C-alpha cells in the first residue's frame, strides 16, 4: 500500500491537471469571441458538420438494392420533419424511428 502522503499528492496533481485541461479551452477562446471569423464559423459549422455526417453515412449506400430504400426514406422523413417543425430532436427521433421500423420489418433480410 502506498504512503498516504503519496496518494494524496497523486490525487491533487491529477485534479489540478484535469481542472487545467478543462479550463484551457475557455481561456484560449476568450480573446477569440469578438472575432468575426469565429462568429461566422459558429453560424455555418453546424450545417457543414451535418453535410459531412450525411455524406459519411450514405457513402456506401447501394441504390440498386431494395434495402437501400430504408435509409433514403428515413432521410426524407428527417428532412421533412425538420422543415415542417424546425425541431432537431423531433427530426432525429422521427427519422431514426422510421429507419429502425423499415429496416427491421419491411426491408429485413
């Protein structure tokens, strides 16, 4: 069993490093908050990230197979729900539910 002073020192060092690593991004970003570039990126990045995620998820989709209709229908439902209600949670849950239902019933192998 290690010396109690060693264990306390190890816990204190670990806590200090953890706190420092969590505080560092906030301290580094504080001067950037007034930047026009950062404001532009914060407005545009969510849509950009979603486009990249969409391309990644659909990259191996074979449009010649009937089972490929499940993700495409779910995508259409997700987009439709979002355009209709402008609620990200509803869109994600609705599209996911449609995909799961279609993939496990209609297009199950």
